[in-house]
C-alpha cells in the first residue's frame, strides 16, 4: 500500500476470534528521531527495528538530501553516517515529507540554526496542516520561513546564520514543536529552554542524552522545564527501536471488540508519556496485562496479553490526552462497542492532525449507526450492544481513521468499508497482513 498512490478501497467483515502473536512495527516517533539525530552526529549510528513505513522512509531520504549517508542493511536494520551538529549541507532538491507532520517539523528544527535554505512540501493532507506553530519559535533563533497563507506548505526555511538561544513556553502540548525547538537549540550557543505545562512524549530528551547532549529536566510551578546546552558533539549510537504503542493499539482494540479473542503483542513501548491508551483501556475494564516488563534501548517495554472484554464507557481524564493523542480514533471506534458513553475531552489537537480527526470519527461513526456528540475539543461516543455498520467511511488521507474503522468492522453487524486504505502504509505497512494473520477478515474491496 502506498500513501502517495491511487485510492485503495478496503473492507472489514465481522470476524471470528482473533488469536496469535501480533508483532507490530517499530515506533514511528523513535524511528524519525533516530535517523535525524544519527545525521547530526559524528560517526556511525546503527539502528535496529526501524519502522519502514512511508513516513520514516521520507525522513531517511531527507537526511540523505542534507548530506548524511543513510543505508539499509536488511529489514529494520539501517545505518547513518552523520555530518555533525551544524554540518547539514543545503539540499539540491525540494524535501518531500509525504504525509508526515512529525518528519517535516523535526527536520525544520534540525536545520533551522544552520546557514542553509531548504524548501519543504508534502502530500495533499500535509500541505493543509499548520506549520506556524513550528516556524514561529524557530524564528526566535533567527530562522526565516516563507510559505503559503497560514504558514502552510510548500514552505522555504532559511536557517539562522548567527543563531540565538531561545526560552520558549509551548502554547499547546506538542511533542513535535518541543522537539523542533530542542533540535534547533543544538546548533545555538548557550542554553535553549522549553517549558511545557503538560508533559508530552519525551523520546527527544531521552535520545539527545543517549547521543551525548546535556539535557536537564525539572518540574517547577510553570510546568516541565527542559534545558539543552547547545553546540555539543553528538556521537553515533546503537539504537534499538521498541514496538510502536500507537500501532499496537489497533490489534489490541480489535481483540477487545471481537468475541473470544486472545492475542499477545510483544515488546511494546511503555514509555509513561505514551501509554495513556493502555491505562484507559484498563479503566474501561479491559483484560489487558503487561507481561515481562523490561528496558530496551533506554525505553521501558512490555509484552501485552489481551483478551476479549465487556467494556464500560468512561470519562477519559483530560490530563491523559497528551500521552495518547494518536490513539483517540481507535478508542472512539472501540467506545462504540462499550456499555454506556465514553467522553473524551481536551482533544482539540486532533483537529489539526492528518485530518480533523474529531470530525472524521464523528461523521464515520454516525454513518455506522452510532450516536455521537462533539465540541471543539471533545467527542462523546454512546456505546451500543452491536454496531450496525454497513457504511463506506471517508478516510480523509488519514491512516489512523482508515485503520480504526477497519477494526470496528470486525465487530459490527454489517461490513464497514473505507474509501482509501492506502495511507495506512505511512505508519503500519504490514497492518493488512498482520491482522489477517490473527484471523481478521480485512480485504481490499476490489479483491
């Protein structure tokens, strides 16, 4: 499947029990960061378990364009020979980041304090997403951005010739913005400080330390304060990428929906800034057990044992939103099968993802016979004993919308179709085969 090609209609039919081992791909967030920090390091970075979805492959291609040597040696096994902090060369071509908001925003940060220029573009979905939330703090370093109205792609970024260190308080919780500022701070003198009122995923801070940067984190009244000392010499590292909790959420939620299912999802990241979905599922009554907890590559991981469960609707704590922001679509699908209503608040960030995910889920669930209510920053799903289904849902070039409704189709009375499953390749290229291996009845609609 390709997130850049023609539409790929897909359909999910009511399935028998899901059984077996679901080996989901490597974490997308960590994969992006491993490639970028490898490119900013001196020497060789060796990566195992890299997610080979289109989003990450686009980042690998971008790092080559900036002068790093990026090589694939086998499935998930890659190496990066970096150019060092401040060593990026000016790309000769436009940097196409495809569907990846993470990729483009982190790469902008990584180049913003080097005296070069680069032009960025993406697919139809990415080119609609706001970039001002990144270019505004990067301007504080001295970078200049010239894009379409509203700061949208295509956009040219001119890096600061004499960058200044920055102190920046995040106006909204965003790991992408935080990471872009920290990456920009690498080539700025002195200390760059980021303040976040609500903790967001901390892979960048962890990985920066692993590559040799000096990063301090403290909690004060203003929030969580991250201080980076600029102009370090990063050294290439061995990076083992844990399995992606955002991808794991799909087989996990599918197993909870489908009667008599029992699956194991091994080696999933349990980073406390990413595990909100699993805590929420347990609050709903899920038979979900973390087995064999351990540490791999500086990240906590565990094997997830998941069995079908009769779930109840809950109010998801709003303060949990940042730790599960990408999992709300599949949670909304699962909530349609729970007893009672599930209320998700503090989720307005979903309005500016690959699609307006609140609207996409609300309209899709309504078309499948589920009652929903929405506000600017909330979604309420009224669960029912059996979801009627029978609809064709617009995926809106959004991989998570497509996968969420295909999972719901496994437990609905009538099949659920999605108009285009091709964006799934951006984050979970083996989704179709993996789910089929568990017994899920998911197919390409033309097959």
